[in-house]
């Protein structure tokens, strides 16, 4: 179920502060974040975020096409190795 329109997009408060601080400094450094549930806003475009996937920080360069999506969508937390049935079919 989607979030209601009157509430607006969910973004953790500290994330906005970190983004403003990095943009004000002018340096292009990776902003480490643990919040995969936050929505990407237009003011994040051009910044690089290190999104934690449970094991490491995956660098995500935010572009205009990503606005409205969640950070977790661009940092996969699971590795898919394929189905076991596929291996049997290829061997035989």
C-alpha cells in the first residue's frame, strides 16, 4: 500500500541535514547512510550516497530518474545465484 499524499514522501531527518551539509561544502564525498526506506528527493540529485546493504556500503550516484524511488532499490541486499533446476537442465 502506498503512503498517503498529504503526508508526503518519507525521508529520515538526519539525511536532509547530511545532504545540505555536503552540498554546502562543495566536496563530492560519499554520504554513508543506513536508511534504505527513505525516498530520493530532487535535492539529492548529483550527490553520491553509500547505502548499507547489510554487508557493505554500495555507492549510489543519484540521477533525475531515481527521484521518487527508495534508496534500498539501488543497493541489493541479496545475491541471486540462479535456480538449482537450471543447473540440472544445462548439464544433461
